[in-house]
């Protein structure tokens, strides 16, 4: 959905990391002549910060908000893909620099404001993989050749497809598609569709799409035909930064020949939830550094209380508060509500709303307070019960895997909540090449 959290413990003070939209100083190591992957070793991608900069190949846009990482890890730090800036939860080990923490701080301890630019500012940039034309400045000719060989002639070498595609980050995927097209005169996505099938095909296509294009295809599928995939709409659109929302809207229009995402969403929904998504798609949420005083917090808390303590809840007021505040502000409102009324805001929303409106409000709130928990619960929901919801499992796992730190946090949180390894849970719900691909994504 979504900026990047700082390290464990409370966010660092402004000045300890660069503002949103600006890379840290000297984000790349000294220029080197080596190429990645090493010749003869397709599928072995460098950590993103170790891409050798190549003049004229890297996009002019600076990267989104980036935080320092431990030495030895990659040095361009993509924000956890799709998430707003986060305060860390209590209980994370503050002595692990570079591992972003999520969730709300203890009651009464508001996190420092995070240095974001205001919505609409021309310097605000979307997440890694959300700027068309961005590619890793690396030579992927060996990988392109290996993919072609794996799909050429009789039979398909699924292991090669998995090895190469499941490990590439968003910028490497774009470079790989470009190299495959220019070097071989072929379309990688079309070749994969021709040579694979079923959920295995769906996983590989989602990977080849990259994060932005996968979002727009997921939305189109959620909106097309009879009925609406409400969970997919929530997954893709709720909890996102303004910059990502704008990138998704533009890509949707380009990919689907002028179709308007706003119109398609509005036509598919109705009532209160339609009004909520209409506001979400304006991409007008206040910036994360927008100040909020005690009086404004108290007013929002009282308005929420009155909106939900009536026979029929006031959905318009809830929508106004949930969409009209930054995620940082919403965390503070939630903290004050819980303390002042000695209840949990999520529990109140759960009891007063129903259907899509309930799940949408909870998704927004959880994106502000504990998005890793949202990920974990979403994955479990896709696997529990009778039959696996493969469409949701694929979409959620692929979306998470674009950020390695986020994936590690999800696996840790899943283990802590469900007392089992996520990879073992996935293995138990899948089979064959489909299972092998998802396991590779998780590892």
C-alpha cells in the first residue's frame, strides 16, 4: 500500500536521513567496470546498492525516502514497497540498525515528525519501480539468453525461470525485459505465457510485470466483470503514498488505452465505500511532516467517538478522519482514542461497520499502525479455510517480496503470531512448480 519506516525504536530526528524523494549522499559505491550478473552465473543479482553506476543509463529522478542500512548491505534503500512512513512498534530490538520497524510507539510517546514533502510537490517521488523507465544499470544479457534457452524448443526448464525471475528486484526486472526485447526481439511476458500455465504462470507473470504494472493489472482484474474483488482493491489502493497512487492512476490509463481508474472504481462501488475510495484516489492525504496539535487530535477523537456511538455509524465522518490525516497523524489519533475511551479503535470499527466499509477502514488504520501485521494476516487469510485463495496469495507474496527487509519482517512476524514458518505454511498449500516459485520468493 505504501514511504519507509525508520530503524527500530522511534524514528530518527530530521537530518539523520534524507527527506522523502532524495537519495542519501553518495548512494553508490565507487564506479566499477564489473557487470552483473557475473558471466556464466545468470540469476545472481547484486544487492541493489551495488549496481555499478553507468553514465546515461540511470534515471534522472532521485530515489524515494531512504534510510541507512548496516554495513555490507545494499546502499540504495528502497522504502518498504507500497507503505507510508511508519513509527516502529514497541518491542523491536533497537540495536539492529537498518531493519525498519513498524507500528505505533507506546501510548503517550508520539514519534517525531518524519521529513516528507507535501502532497503534490513536484519533488515527491513514488516507490522504487513506480517511475516508468527506471532500470538497473547492469548487464543482464546472460540472464536474457538463459531465459530464452529455458523456453526454446521442446519443453521448458522451470528451474531456470524460477532462479532468474524470483530473485530480481524491480529495477532489475525492467532491465531484464528491456534486454530480452532488444537482444532477442521477443516479449518476455508473452514467452512465459506461451511456455507455462496455471498458478506457476501467474506467479512468473506477476514478477515480470514489476510492482507498478502488477498493481494496475490486479486492479483491472478486480474491477472487470461481475462483482468486485474488494480485498484486491484494498490491497492495492489502501495505505499507499500519494506519489504511488498517482503513478498507479497514470499507468492504468496508459496500459488500458485511456481508461480512468477513478471512473472504473466509482462505477464498481456504491454508497459509503465509493465515497471513501473516491477520496483515496485524489491522492491528497497530508504529508507525513504535516503538524497536528493537541486540539486537532482531541477534536478528531471526539468526532470519531460520536460517529461510532450512534445507532447507525456516521461513515462520512469516519472517512473524513481516516483519509484527511497523514498516517503519522492517524497513529496519534488512534493512540489518544484508545487512552481517552479505554477501548481499542480497531475493535470499535469492527463492531460498528460491516462489509467492504469495515475492511477498508481497518486496512487504512492498520497501514498506519502495524502494516507488517496487515501483511501477515492477509497471507494467512489467503491460505486458511477450505481451498487456497491463490490469486490473493500470489499478489500478496509478490508485492511483499519487492522489498527484502519487509519480507524478513513479515516472516518473523508470521512466526511470532502463528508459531510456524511462513515458508512451511506456503509449502503445505501449494504444489509443483507453483510451490517452487513461491518458496524461491520467500527465501
